[in-house]
C-alpha cells in the first residue's frame, strides 16, 4: 500500500505575540502541511522552548502534527523528556508511526562556544 506524501514546515519564529504565532501555525495547517518541526537551539533567535512549543502548537491546531528535529541531550533528563513527549503525542499518532523525535548535543556545544574533547 502506498503511503501518502506528508509535508513538514519549520516552526514559525516567535516574532510578535502569541496570537500571531498561532495564526502562522494555523496558516501552515490550512496550506496543507502535515507536520511542524522545532529544533532546540540556544542562539541566533531561537527562543522557543522545545517541549512547550511542541505542546502549544499541537493544542492550537486541529490536525497539525509536531516533531522535534533536535533536542539537546545534556539539557534534559531522558526519562522526563520521554514523559513530556509522550504527553503531547496523540494516541493515534503514537500507534501509527511512533513519536517523531530526534536528539543531539553537538550543535549545542558549537553554538555555546564549548570545546568538546573526543578520543
């Protein structure tokens, strides 16, 4: 069985107030996007919290799915992060495709100007 194409948009930046941000999310939904993706960065204007932005986007739209492109490993306890993500993931989505979640810390260290030693 052929799977339908799904389209992903980046999470809009919070440039104005919350109502304008929700309006941008809803516009993505009406234009046919299936998913909105958020990355956790600490520089260059990315001021949205990962889990709170995902939860607010999911609650503010009717069918738009959310996913994380990058969660900074070292900023979250794994069990608590998994609990937060599971809390905002609809049951039908979790049963069908699992939780679309990506993690990593390398870019965080680079953005923060921290040198990481490797073997």
